[in-house]
C-alpha cells in the first residue's frame, strides 16, 4: 500500500489535541469536519509524521515500541495506523518525494 520513499506529515489545518491524562488525543480535520479520537498508538504515529519517509517512520516507531513489540509486529501496526490516519484525513502522504 505504501512505498518506502512516501513521506507523511500532518494534513493542512489538522489540529491535534493531546489528552495525556486520558491516554488519548483528538484530531480535528477541517477539510472533512470531524473529530477523531486517537489511541496512544495512533497518537504516536501522528506525532512521528513530520515529513519523514515510510522507512524512517518504520525505524522510529520500532524504536519507540521495542519493549512491547517485535520489528514485524511494529511494522504491521504502523502500516495499519498510517492507513487509518490517511483515510481519516489526519495525515497526508506524498508519494515518491525527493528528500
């Protein structure tokens, strides 16, 4: 679904509101008005999406969850979370972007 050179960043206008005391964050998407609740995993993924490539995200996410998940489980979780965030309009993907 994604290519290692795809880059990911927060979509334009998206507001991310962390609620650490609840272990959640909320994302408001103005283009398709919605308020989406993010669990700690999708919240982490959203914060890592700062223009990084998929390959960079896989490495950063695996490092962050190494104590609770192996590399394959981390990669699968990252890809599912990214797909959800892109579908919801929270994260934007740029295909085959040059560094």
